[in-house]
């Protein structure tokens, strides 16, 4: 089985693949370049850089699976792949904890003016009062999307003693209670939250979907 890896992958991941398959790594390919190459491969491994278009899929005579080493599959024409019988997979838990921790890190950096204070200090200034910032304890965090990553963000924010508001049309009241999240509409979150973080999949009509559900 021949595998083409078209985005950067860790050496550890590549070694695992090479134990079982014939693996070629070629990154930074244009659509036309990938169209020319793809016919020789049974599997394609990507991250977020490669856009697997209908044109590429139609040229894939032997392709059986497209594997995304990441959470979403928004850079793959799933409909075109389905029509051709090609399986599209991803790794939904691959960077779950990292994404949740990064969300908290960004919120703390914003609250404590860390980028601005760092730049000021490097400019040989000492303006502590200007960059005091605010505590997150007691503040309200609105989480739009309480799936794998959103739920992990909620757990960590709860540990910081924040109040949690959340919107997710697919989550049960029981699960929300377990996470310590008050289920609200998007409009209620916009009005009541001090911070808002969004963890939803990319769809063709995200704004319409969110606003429609926020009215109920």
C-alpha cells in the first residue's frame, strides 16, 4: 500500500506509517501537482495545509482513504470523496488537550496584558500599573460548542473558579450540569459573558445555524 503524506508530520508518526506501508513525503504541493501525483497512491495523509479538492479526488484512481492528522475535515471535499467510495477520517482527539490549554493561555494573556507588558519591558520600560489587568476568578466565560475541546475548556475554567455559560444544540442538560455549564442561547452569551470562546466545526451556514437556534 502506497501512502502520500502531503503536509508536515512528526517523525514519530512517519516511522509508524513506514513500519507498515510504503510512504512518500512531499509537502507544499499545488493542486495541479497533487493531481499529477495522486493516481499512484492508495492513501493520502494531510493536516490543515492541503486542500483536497474535487479535482484532486477525481484524479485519484487508486485512492482508498484520506486521513487528516487533526480535528476537522473542512479542507477535504467529503462529498466528492464519498461519491468515489473514498473513506475520509480524522483524529478528533489528537490535539484536544493542547487546544483547550491554549484557549486558557490566550484568555490569561489577554486578561493580564502579557503581550503588551512583555513588549514594554523589552523597551526598557517599567509600567506595572498600566498592565495590571484583571482576575478571571468570578468572571463569566461563554463557550459556544461543548464538544471534546469545549468540554475540556469548561473543566479548566471551572478550576479557575469562573462562571460558565454554554451553547450547544446537541448537548444534554445532564452533561451541562456535569460540566458546571449553564446552557444559554448565543445571544444570551453575547450579552452576559466577559469572555467568549468558540469551538464549533466549520459548516457552510454557521451564522444562520447559530442565530436560528439562539432564538429558541
